[in-house]
C-alpha cells in the first residue's frame, strides 16, 4: 500500500536536507517509519494477513540497518532523527 503524494511531500520537507532531497538516509528512514505505522494499523484489523506481516518485518529490518549506518556516520543526526520520529522508546 503506497503512501499518498501529500504524505511523501511532508516527509521530504521535514526530513530532507534540501528541497529535492528524496533519497538521503533520514528521508528513507522517515518513509519506512510511516509505512510501518500504516502496516501496523492494517494488521490490527487483519490478523491473518501474513504476507503484509512479512513485508512489514522486511521494512523493519531495512530501517534498522539504515539507522545503524546513520549512527556510525553521523551520531548527532541519528539522535535528532530518532527523537523526531519517536523511535527507541
């Protein structure tokens, strides 16, 4: 289930480094976080949708890898991103 154009635009503006930034690590993590939240809501009502559950687990793994990369390259940006997205408890 893809994100709406308006939702993508908001993510690009809030987490991008410049106006045409659509592929930096913070933007990718924010996009994945939004998709994971949408899938979580979907799975609350469709408990036996195992294909979507598997896709969500793949997204979580990919997001975790990107966060690990960002933490090693730029710890300050990592902390800001985690706080802004409400990750890590």
